[in-house]
C-alpha cells in the first residue's frame, strides 16, 4: 500500500467491499452468506445463487491449478455468489 501498511482498517475494508455505489449491503437479508456455483462447463446463468437476481456487482476472484473463480455480490439481497470455472477462462470476462 502507498502508506507502507499491510493491514486494512475496518473502514478501508468496507470502502473497498462496497465499491462506489454506496449500497448498504449489511442491511440486506443474505449479507454474509456465500454460495458456490459450478460453472466449469460455462453454461451457468450469471444470477444470484440466493434470490436469482441478475443485478450482481462483480468483485474479486482467484485461480488454482486447473480452475478459477470470481465472486459477485447481489445488490438485491446482499448474498455473495462464487462462480467456479475451469482452465482460468470465464465467459463473463471475455
């Protein structure tokens, strides 16, 4: 980080997690819940695993040997859907 710290404060973490839209995700019913979605075949619909809403805010992701994932927070219910895909290729980011 620019200021030389390696740890984020709670306020810094919240500002990163919430992005710029100012949505108060903590007040939503599924905030704090996570659900994986198997998208290794590339056919999974890009909707919330909890409520089915397509209104997702894409967030962080990662990868391992032969797979990758990206997480999306639902703006409607606050749940986090983690899409798992193979070969580090995701059709949503092509």
